[in-house]
């Protein structure tokens, strides 16, 4: 395997540092303190601040931004942070809205060092949600002699996970955004994976190690991580679940 260990450090919510094959990546920067985000017809409420601030996490080579239109994935401090990073990858829509962002279409690849970063399909809610929730993307990380890593972004669709596996083949590590995000926009249908659908996705993902992200720190995350852990245990999948502690490096 690679001489570089793969580690993740949860900052809070979806925000995580990934050290991978000699490249440091950061998912969905959210560095604001707790507070309210009115607007857009749906108010969001941040409950906890980041475990580490922008200056504490050190240098980052790449930001993986699943989307830019919701403050639980890119808040004010996160936006201010983007110009500090040389490469910011996101949706084509985000690239049109934010200077310095490189948009990836589904299956398009961008290379940084030895790491190939491929944009992946994702759907932020039920079928037909896009006019309301907007475009989102996932990411695939590949490098020589390194594990293959799937970063789901705000994807709620298990069938899309199946499409990815069918096209890519076995995955070693999956970072699943799994807090059952729900603001009531689509009734009881969640905008990200919930505990049950995360288990379904884990089954599709074969033997991949599962790291749940985007599962704490905001009011609209409608399920706790404790429920997720319990669901994986009842499904006989507890051995594949690695739950990160905010601010602490987790080696995978």
C-alpha cells in the first residue's frame, strides 16, 4: 500500500480534512460559529462550531465542495477560506458562481500530484428534486498503491451509489454524508442518506470502510449518529463503521 496513511479529521458537519497519498483535501468548508441562516424559504440553524479553525488545520491542497448553495456545506467563513486554497473542485454551477472554482461534470477527472479526483453523480433529495435543491457532486479519489475513496457529498440516492460501484468497481473507503438532512421541503423524504439508506449504501459498497460525515452540528440533521451506529449494529455491519471524533485524526 501507499507510504502515506489515509487519515480523516472531522472538523464538524460535512467539513473534514482528508490526508491521502501525499495530498491534503478538505470537504465542504464550514467554519462559522453557531448561528441562524434565514433565507431561501428555509431557515437553517447551526448548533455547534468547528472543532478546528482554518488556521489550526494547516495547509490544504484541494477543497472538495459538494455544492455551494447551502450554508451547511459552505458558510460565510468557508467562502472566505476558499481563496487560500490553490484548487477548489465543485459542480459546474458552483464554478459559474464563484471565481477560482473548477467545475467537474460527472466522471470528469482532475489530477493533483499523484491523486486523480473524479466528479461523481449525486442527488440532493428524491427524484426530481434538482429545481429546488440544486446540483451537487460526489468525488472519487484514486492514486497508485492507495485505497480508492468515495466521498458521497449530499447524495440521498442509493441507486446512484450502485451506479458508481457498477462503473468504478470495488471501493475501499466511503465517506457518507448521512445525517438524514430534512428541512421539510420534500415531506418525509430526506435530502441526504439516513441511517437505513446508509446501511443500504454500505451493502452496495461491499467491503468498504464506512465513515459517516455531515451527521451532527445542525438542527436539520433529523437523525443522530447514535441511531446510525445502532442501525449498522442491527444490520451486522458494525465492524465496517468508523465514527470520527471531531478534532481527532482517524487513520483508516
